[in-house]
C-alpha cells in the first residue's frame, strides 16, 4: 500500500515543501516556492536518514537542506527538519488528501 507524507514551512517570503510517496518505489521531492529543486527515488520503503539540498532565490542565493528521518511511530513514521544558514526548524506534517 502506498503512503504519502507532506511537510511544509514558510520561511520569510519563501515556501518550502517536502513530499514523500512510498511503496514499491519511494519518491521524495523538495519544492521551493512551488518549483521542484531536488528529487530522490529508490526502490523499497526509502533510505533514511535522507538529506536533500537546494537554494532560496536571492542575491546571493541562500543554501538550504531538509533532512528526513524515521520516528518509529506508526501514526507519524517520518519527521522532517529544515536547515537554512544553520537555523534548524522542524517542518510540520500536512494532511494529504
């Protein structure tokens, strides 16, 4: 059975979203301001911890990374954190329909 998880956080004027679709193949995408800037695909239920990197648009661009880890809890099996310039913030999980 395929599972979906979505994490989102607004940072200043920017929007950061991480979508995970897991099942036979697990796909993870990192969207910044609605544009896909990083993507990871693996056969199976995912390889964690997983870190994806991108940049916030600006002059100069600001690097960011998101890190996904397993929690071991059945109701929230993944946790996601955003790291921008050394400031680490948890990304809340959104309800996916």
